[in-house]
C-alpha cells in the first residue's frame, strides 16, 4: 500500500523545522515592512493598522512555536491554532479597515486609541510599535491601485489558504492506494 505522495509531503513538511521558520520569517518581513513605512516613509499607522500588526505578530509567533518542536503533536497543534487565529483575525480586520477606507462615514469610524487590556497597554509600553497616530479612513499608500489594507487582505488570505492546505494534510490520515 502506497500513501498519497502530495499529502504525505505536506504532512512531512509540517513536522520539519524549516517550514515553520519560513512562516515566521515571511510574517516578520511583513512586520519590518510596516515599520519601514512608519519610521522611514513617515506613514502614520491607525488603530486598525496596529491591530493588523498584532495579528501578523501572531503568525510570527506561530512559526516560532512550530519550529520549537515540530514533531511534538501538542506544539504543532498549538502552532496551527495560533496561525489560524492570526490569519482569520487579520483577514477580518483588513476587510473592516478596507471598508473604513472605501466607505468613509462619520458614523462608522475606528477608535483613536487602541483597546488593549489595562494590564497590557502595549501602546504605552512600546509606542514605536503599537501607538496609532493616523486615521483609519485615510489612504496614505497605494501599490497597483490598491491600498495597504487591501494588500493585507491578500496577504492574510494567502496565509489562511496555506494554513488550510497544510493543516488538513497534517491532520487527515493519509489515503492508501493499491
């Protein structure tokens, strides 16, 4: 009996360290790009940008967690859960942020201050990373006609699609063929 080769390869990948590190590195590059936009190009992040930044950091954390012990089922499943949470939450935030930009309204606006727990005021602890200074409805950057939150929709959708394919291959039993 031979198992499905493509499913076996994907299952094997989820048990290796380098794919998890690749996931973390790709999300870290996105974070560094956001910091470049903020601190070099002087594009002010809004509250939604800060929340989207947190979800991208969740994907970095998922990759690092998975890389710790990719053969440990508990660690791997925890990393999958964090990856899913970051991807889905990021996608939903990017869609909401895009709506603020495409349909500006005085009745539908984002907050001026982030809603972090009182015991973890990230915007005060790390203001260079988490303090919003811009407005959600402002379109301050475009590439190929799409704004930053629109590109984040693409990015988070890609992370989510890859998650679904890899997680299903890792969780589902391999099909046997004659």
